[in-house]
């Protein structure tokens, strides 16, 4: 497919931005733009305030924000919501970053494979951070994690979702992009070692054993689903157990907790 033309003037359905972050692309200082809209409604979503609605912002305003951060950052991260839902905006922001000599990272749920392909063909992306919400071979679990059947806004079928996420991961691996896969875990959502075993086994088939895989502690109190807000997050020990379930399949497994940050899991790491 021939690369499409990149846009210079565009509008962004804007959610928010962070002028300087060291968390959104670990190891790099980034300016982060959050774009509105998403085809999923994960019950545990923390960014649910920007899943819909409109706040249109001109490209000139985005440029101004990026120029202000430029002396302090090496990269632009485009997040959401689901940023690839806004093809022109994400392409325009990425081109703007390139013009300023900045790296481009995308946080994505992986479902808009064609948009990711276009960015890759135009050499507008360096790193992708893809959510793997459940096993990529279990459409039923995936559907539950993305709110299919519970939220009318979710119209993509779970089978299409898993197929697209698989394609996105394979494409990023084949094009040798920096890639990080992430699963957010909460009580009742991918909280059992067998859930993580299934996820890890499905990841290997897409991207091999060496792909970095992060199991993230979901923050229950800020969840979109009010019923989750009363629950306690999974503990570090529970995440360690989940991490241990992934290590027979994957060589680079980490857990992330609010208190301890990122910790690499070595094989059969003991739980205190
Ligand atoms: S993919 Fe899920 S968690 Fe991410 S922004 Fe969309 S609804 Fe929220």
C-alpha cells in the first residue's frame, strides 16, 4: 500500500496534555498528548472522561505546546483514549514531532491496524505501547475486558478486536519498532495465573519470547465502572504471582505497582 500524504494543518479532538513526563515512555522525557474517543469501554478505564465528547483544537495550538516542551524532552507520546481513532490528527502530531527532531511513541489498544501501518510506512513512529487486555486467542475474554455487550458504544466484535491486535503486534515486531506490551490487572480482570499464562502464550506466537511484557496494577478507585471503585487493587505479591506465570513463556516480564514502580521478574521469583 502506498504511504498516504501527511497533513500539516489538522484539528485534534483534544483530551489533555502533560508538558513533561518521564513515565509515559520509560527512560525518556516526553510531552504527552491525550486524544479523545475510543472504540472500547474497558470497565476499569482510568481515562473515561475523554472517551467521548468534543474539544477541537487547531494544529497551531498543538505546535505551540510542543515547542514549549521541546527544550526539555526527547519524545512525543500520543495517548488517549485511543489516539489511532483520529488518523489525521495522530499523523499530523507525529509529523510535527519529526520536524522538531523528536521521537514518536504511541499508546494504543492495537485495534486500528491500518492506521498504525500508515504511520510505519511514513516512518512516523518509533515506539508502540500496546495493550493486551486478555489472551489473543480468547475472543470471549477479550470482549469482557473491552466492555462488549455491556456498553453500546463498543461495536467492534471481540474476534475482530483480537485479530487486529495480533496484526498490530506482528507488524510492529516485523518493522523492528521499540515495542512494549501491557496488561492491566484488577480484581476479577485477568487476576489469575492461568489468565496470564494464556496471555503470555498467545503473545509468544505473535512476537516471540523476547518482547517486553508488563503486568500493571490497575487503580480500582478511578475506574469507569463504579462497582470497581470500592475494591482494593491487587497487591504486589499477587502481581508477582502473575509475573511468575508469564516467565515460562516470555523472557522480559515486569510488574508495575504504584508503590514499587517497575520490577523485573526473574524465573520463579518468590513471593514474600
Ligand atoms: S482501550 Fe480501554 S482503557 Fe484504554 S482508553 Fe479505551 S476504554 Fe480506556
